[in-house]
C-alpha cells in the first residue's frame, strides 16, 4: 500500500510499513514502526490502535521469532532455553546481524570484540565473524551459559551479568542479598542494567504467551476476559 500522508500515516499504514520492513529484513526499523504505534494521541488513532492490539499479527510483529534454526541449535548445545535467548537477542540487537553499538558490541547478541576473542579461545575457534548469525549465536550462547554457570543457573543473575559483568552482579548479591526477584531488580544500581533485565524478561513473557500453547491456555484460563495478546 502507499502512504496517503507519509508524515502522518494512519495506524493501518504505519503497521503495514512495519510488517513490510520486517519482511525484507529491516528488523530494527520494522519493530520500531510497530512499537511506536502506542504513542498516538488522537482519539481516532488511539481507538484504531486498541483494535489492532487485539490482533495476534500485531504481537507477532512486535515480538518476531527470527533466526529460529541457529537459536534452537546453539541453545540446545548449551542447554539454554531458546525463548530466553530469543528474548535477549530482541533486546540486544532487534535481530540485526551486523549492528554495532557505540561501544563496539557487535551482532545479534552484541558481543564485545575482546569477549568474543576470549570465548573463541575457549571454543578453539581460529576464525570468527561476529556479523555471521551462526558465529555470533555460537559465541553469545556460550557466554550466556557461562554466566548461568557462574550463578548456579539462576537466569536473573545470568542475564544481569551478561549486561553488567559477573563482578558487578556478585557485588550486588553481597550487598543486597536475594530473597525476591522483583526486589533484587529494583535494587540494581545501574539504570541501564535494571532496564535491560526488565526488558529481557518482559520479552521472555511475551514470547511464551505468543508461541507456547500451554502458557496461552493458562492466560485464557486465569484471565477469561483477557485476549491473551495485550492489556
């Protein structure tokens, strides 16, 4: 479809634009176009957006399940939950294989070059290409498995450590203790890491309710007036 007003597209036009971008591999902008629909302020746009949120296709566009083969294969190799890996990748890179952060973190799982080189040594890999999804997910899942091992397979600590480093997380556990996951997250002193952990596990929950039939059934069972897709 063509935009009738490119600067102020309708909700339907912007959603379609997002879908088309996702379809051609422009995952970053595609997810952005879909996710920013909730910024609409006009009553008619807000109404159209609320209707769209009841459609499964909206949520699948917002939380696409991309690169399923390498994610599943390397997650199985590391005995990691592939949904958690997908949730982390969505937060790290929006599924852009060649994206590079201002700090130099590269690829789907946003690995720093020094970390990638260290992991490659552990895996006895002579050559790596962090822009290659297979290599990036191989190294990234190894490191995520390493952070899990550091914290007795506690995924909350592992995800926080993936972002902030194991030394920081160990210090927070010593300072704050751990009795309640929500309380621990609220006490994380790094705003970036706090937001990161919240976003990864928000992603994780949304992927579960969208793509895991058992979780979807539980949502419908305990929230009969809930669509299963949005609030």
